[in-house]
């Protein structure tokens, strides 16, 4: 979105590696928040007491409850055991997306390499859990509902599954790049002017798009795992 990112002030970070550096910074933030959140949670009775106001503990609880409710809606009761993975995907994408709204920052998620990597992670996970749940018979899922159509359905299913990480990655990268480019254009147009409602509106839109893209990616990952572990194929 921009030619320069503040993160390039870090030695050895170049324009070609700025997305990698941003992804590393995001990962560091998530790890730090995870440790601080666990510390804020406490032990014993304190751990089950809801937060009394706005705090790190309350924010973490809100995110976890949101992801847990979504997982149970999509997957069912088994969805709860996948909450740590889905919460990690959601927070990683969301924080990277929001980085792009900071002037002078380039989000890792506007680079196709980053989004394809997360898409491949989702692809590996749902196939792993499918095999773990069903064993090798899980592979029959790729052959279609009836064996006599396997020669026709099989190649289509395989191509469809191979394309999933690509579609996840391209959708995320395309939407984030387009949204943050629009925000940057309007900020440049109204730079130095007293009239701020217009860029403020587009900043609000940027926050909404950042959240929705993280939500859509996480939701699709849930659907893929739900289909992989289902017992009706």
C-alpha cells in the first residue's frame, strides 16, 4: 500500500522482506498477549470469575467466547477442542489486517505469500483432523458418494481441495490490499485539512473489513474441519 514502512527502520529489513518482518512482529505481539492474558486469568476461583470491566482479561475472554460460540455453531460440541487453533488464526489475521491502518505500516496480509501460508496451514489442519478422525477411509471422501463415479468425481474433488488454500489466500490478500489502498488514498487526499469525517469514515470501513476478513477466513476453516470430521461421508 505504501512504498515505505516504519518497520523498515529495523536493520536488515528491506522492501522485499517487510511483510515477513511484520508477520514476525505480529507473532511476537500474540505470544506476549497470550502470556499476559494467561497471567491475568489467574488460578482457581479467580480464573472462572468474569472480568469486572475493560481489561486484558475481559478482552481475551470476549474473543475466546466469540470463537467458541462460532465453533460450536459450525462444528457442534466437538468444536470446542479446536478453539485454540481457530482463535490463533483469527487473532493473527485480524492484528495483521489492523497493522495496515497504521500510517506508515504495511500489513503482512496484503502479501500473497503470507495469506497462502495461512491457507496452507488451514488445508493441512483439516486434512490431518479428517485422517485422525476416520483413518485412511477418510480418503474415500475424495472419491465421491458412489464408487462407480469415482473416476469422474475423484479428480474434481482433488482439484477442489487443492484450490482451497489458494482461494482462501487470494480472497484475503485481495480484499485487504484493496481496502487499505482505498484508506491510504483518502488519507492522502485530506492530508493537512481540518475536514476529517471523510477519512474517519474510511478508517471505520477499514476496521470493519479487517474484522470481516479474519471472520470469513476463520469461518471457512471451521467449515472445512466440520466437513472433514463428519461421519456422513
